[in-house]
C-alpha cells in the first residue's frame, strides 16, 4: 500500500501521467488502415500490370504490347491494363526486358490527403507515406 501511495505522490508532483486521447488513437488507427488499403491497392495494380504483360506475350497483339520501359498510369490504361481496385491518380511504372515491374512511384489523391507509394528496392516492398506530386520518384520525371 505504501508503494502505491508513494507512486501516486510522485505522479502528482512530477505530472508524469501519460494519458491516451481516444480520439487521437482512433484517427491514427484510421490513417494506418487507409495506408494499408492504399498499399494493398498499389500492389494489386502492379500485379495486374505484370499479368497484362504475360497476356500480351501470349496473344502477340502488338497494339497492346507492353515492352521494357517506363509508363505513366494513363499509358498503361491505354494498353488495357485491367484492375478493379482503386487506380492511382498519377504516377509511373518501370518494366524490365522480361516484363517484371522493377520500380514504381504512384500517387493516390483524396480530398484531404495525398499518399505516395514507392517501391523500396532494399525491402522489395511498397512504402506508403503522405506526400505531394513533387514527391514522385525521379523515374516519373
């Protein structure tokens, strides 16, 4: 009992009480969930691009052929990349000579926030963060 009273006295004197604001925790959870959703959409979109490259190789349709190079989202849309998720607002994707996506920088715009999804070659994964159009990787410029 003495330990509890001593701890409470110390807290009262030093003001070392950590309170957690439930509203801030809820907003942080919503932000984290949204970032996970955007990452999931981006990875699904990259997968759809690679599938379209394979389909183009099978069909040998020169019109829709996606070759080695860097493509904007609009260019890929014109090459019939089909994806049912949320498409990026803008960005670009780099494809190597075997049809694999090797780099990307995608931008998802919302009313109040803009998210950037970049490929991290060290992690071999997508990294999502808040940003602006100016934050797109140099492959888009």
